[in-house]
């Protein structure tokens, strides 16, 4: 058993992180917030060119031929940087929708809760989007439409959403720790106060426990492992963003500081994969199903 | 990332299963929890069987993955737990192995491995708990002996122990971390008084140990004089390593039994309870994955358990308490009946956020050593 990233997986993680830092840094994030609903098509094609969408497509079909663990690592990085756009829908459509794999075609999916992300910007919509009505999305980086007919979820989408949540939770913890070390009050860094220090420690505990669950689900693709990953990653992302906000004080409540974007996107993702109670019920039923 | 086991690891598992299948049916009946001599004999008897079958030093020499497999399989098969062997096998033994002289290793390690001697841990004192380095039990040099006076508290298994890994102050003038030494104290030495303490679960798991001019040979000191703090840290890192593997497996079994019970008594029809059990399933599945992750990391870094153990312990101690609270929810008013399954476990679970470093102390460790936040006093 070697449940650690391989050299290749580390390289892939580093590569995606480097690309996103270069192409979607602080300024690009600001610009995206200021232009809601606009998708950066050039960036989308660039993501296509490096194989973000074709990652799991077999090489004979022009894909990269990698598996779920690698896709999880890539989506974790996307979650970390708050990369906008229907990444999931386009990735899942790579085998079926022409142009999705290369980033030429932008694909949107009707989701499990009757919501569609990025409907107006998409070239192709999968699922029944008839009667779609726009809503004023709480997340400035995710335009949403409501549709009358929901669509079943692909377990892979549940897992990759959990990976995005994991990336977001990791980032929130980093931001909180950076601030706790730098900001001084009462003549000392606030990270020296246990009330702050312990919030940060719990953020790390939630993140690292979720990481083990998400990576394991990527390896096994087992439905119970995926439900587990989803519940833990949702918790790590939502609570992590909340605690990060708290550690930043007044700054945490501003439009300027990015933590609200993490929180709002984490909320969007908790609904993307259907109701959390469904995962809880699945895992409850699994307890009766088989001895360990 | 890989969750499959190598052929060698699979073979180890298969042989172990086969052996457990043969040996468990012929074990003597478990003694009652209050029968300390009986428990001692039972736990040592089990260690002896492990020794004779070649599994004695699985906690020390085997790779972290083999140890994981061992703890997983023995728990699944319902084999005895280390019990009274805990300190010898998981704290004192590894410390002596790492820091002792060849003579000390030869004297103390074989009896631990053969299940002949029981150790206890005399670290905590009435005025030194979380702040362990504030300990005051004094050891004065007198010829070839130390003369030790003071008192220890919360000493698990003190009543049945042959040896105590004892932390004493050998230099009261030095800064508090620098004047401590690690001694192996024979528990039958004159001047030792053991007074059992009753836990909130009604059992006598631990004791007060009073030391009045107890003579301990200088040759029983492991590590240099006044270097005991460093020697101790070696021990504590072992304590937080793979110590809970078997328990996570056990918790997952309890959770399934709990679901079965809820189904039987009708509580299962309550969706709030069902979803609570579903969440606990997620929790313990994740803790199992975290264990596998930490073990693989130890494998990669050469076996020394790291601070990742603190992350695990924080989450696990809380989850264990949640599990037994959920059990009480399944029982309803019957959760007040000590004869029901899990009711005593619920009481014992309360110690998990205290023993072996409280949750607050673990959070300090995670924040300061992993996240690099400033140290408090
Ligand atoms: C079942 C059990 C078995 C044990 N077995 C042994 C044994 O065999 N040998 C042995 O030596 N010891 C043993 N112990 C003792 C155990 O290690 C101590 O109880 C533990 O370290 C806490 O010390 P304390 O009880 O003095 O509590 P204190 O240190 O007095 O703590 C009281 C409260 O204050 C908090 N606190 C203290 N310092 C800080 C801080 N810096 N920041 C924030 N909060 C703080 C603690 O978290 C706790 O909530 C055992 C304990 C239990 C419960």
C-alpha cells in the first residue's frame, strides 16, 4: 500500500498550480468578478491545450489517458484558485461533445438540484434547459439558471466537486494562517492567541481528513467512498471559509478580500451534487448492507 | 496513489488470519474488568502467544504497513488488545530500543516481547499534567543510586506493573526542560505506595504513586542525565503514531451493530438518527483513510511517526465520543442502564480528549508545529 502521491502526480499537481498561478492570479480573479458571466475563452482553450478537459480521455481518442486521481488533483487546483466556468460539465463532456476536449466548445450541464451553471456562456447544454430562468446568483463567479427538470448526477461529478471543495478548504486555511502570523493586535501576532490558533488548527484537521477521503475515493471510485468524500469536503470548504473570514476580522467582510468568493462558491458546490441528505442516507443504508 | 497491498503484505495478512483462526478459539475466557491479576495474566498470555508465533515485535520492527495489517486483522478477528502490555510495547520498549545501551536493551526488551513484564508510565504529576516539563519528583544522586521522592498520578496499570518509566528532576536549577531524566524504576522497590483511583466509569484503570526515598540504580537511567525530555519526546511520538488503528476498525464495527440495533428497535425510522449514523459512517471511513495515508507517509519517511498523529488524534477522539453519543440516541432511556452494550464505552470515551495530550494541547501542537503559528507560553 502506497497511499501517497506518485512522482508523476506531484509533477502534474505542480504543473497545474503553476499554470493557474500564471494565467489566473489575483488580478484576473478581480477582473472576473468585475465582469460577471464573461468567460475567458482564451484561457478556456489554454486549459484545453494542456489537457484539463481531455485528462481522462484515452490516448487513442486524443486524450491524456490519465485516471480519476489525476483529475482530482487538477480540480483541486481549480478549486484553490477559484477558477470560474463550467469546468466540470466540459470535462465530463470530453468524450461526447465535439470540441469539449480541446476547449473550443464550452459545455453546461443541468444539475441535480435543477440549477444550471454558466448557461448563457455555454455553446452546448446537456439536459433539458427548456424554461430556464436566470436567478441573481449569490456567487459573483457562477451565473445560475433555474430549470423545471433536474438531472441525475454522475458520481464522477460528485467526486470532482469534492476535489474543488478540498482545494478551496486548503486555500482558506493558508490564507487564515498567513494573516494570523502577520496581523498584530495587543502587541502580538493574533495567531499567538489560542482562540485564533485553535480555529486554524481545526481548519487543518478538517482539510487533511477530507483530503484522505477525497484521494481514497479517487483511487477506489467506490460509491460509499465518494459520498464520504463529498460530506467531508463540503464541511471542510464551508466551515474553512467561515473560519478564514472570522480570522480576518472586518477585512473578511469586504468585497475586496477573496474569502467571500471561497465561501459563496463552496455553497454553490454543496448543491451541485444534489442534496447532502442523500449522501447521508446512502451511507446509512450502507451500514446495514454488509459487514466490514 | 495506491491502496492495494504488495504480494508480501498480502501473504503476511493471509498467514496472520490463518494463525488467528487457529489460536483464538482456544484462548482462555476473558477475565472481568475488575480482576487486575487476571487481566495481567490474560494480556501477558496473549503477548506470549504472539511471541511464540513470531509476531512479538510487530510494533517495533515491522514496516508501518505490516503493523497496520496486524492491528486491522487482530481487531477484525476479535483478538485481545495489548492491554496491560501497552506501555511496554508502545512507549517504554521503543524508547529503550532507541535510546538504551546494549545492556539495557538486553535486560528489558526480551521480557516485554515475551510477555513476562508489565510497564507503567510515571509521567504526570498532580502539578504537572499538560505542562509535563513542570514535574517536580526529585532524584538525588547517592553513590550508584538515585534517591527518588515525589508523587505521580493517573498512572495506568500501576497496580500490576513490574517497571515504571519514570520522569524525575535531576537538576532543579536548570531550565525546566533541561533538568529531567528518564529512569526505569522497579515497582517492588521499598518506598513506593500505589493508591488506585476510581474512574468515572467505576473502574480502577489508573492510580496515584507515592515515592518516598525510593532507591533506583543509576544504571537504570536511559539516556544522559538531564536529557530525559528529549528521550521522552521519542516515546510520545510513538504514542501518537499507529496506536489507534485497531480502535478505528472496532468503531466501524460498533457503528454497524448500532445500525442493526436501531433497525430492530424502530429508531431507524427516524431520518434524523439515520442521517446521523450516515455521517458517522463517513467520519470513520475518512479516519480509516487518514490512517492509511499516515501509515504510507511513515513508510515513505522511514517509519518515524510525525505530527500527522496529532491531526488524527484530534479528529478521532471527537468522533469516538460522537459515536457513543449516537449509541445513547439509539437506546433512548435504556442508555441509562449500565448493563446495556456501549453504555460503559460511552463513559470511557470521555477520556479520549484528555489522555495522551488533551485536545487543546493537540491543537497547540498542530498550530505551532505544522502551521508555524507563534508559540504561546
Ligand atoms: C484514562 C487516562 C489514563 C492516563 N494514563 C496516564 C499514564 O499512564 N501515565 C501518565 O503519566 N499520565 C496518564 N494520564 C494523564 C494525562 O496525560 C493527563 O491527564 C493529561 O496530560 C492532562 O493533564 P491534567 O490532567 O493535569 O490536566 P491539565 O493539564 O490541568 O488540564 C486541564 C484543562 O486545561 C487545559 N489546558 C492546560 N494547559 C493548556 C494550554 N497550554 N492551553 C490550553 N488549554 C490548556 C487542558 O486542555 C484541560 O482542558 C492519563 C489520563 C487519563 C484520563
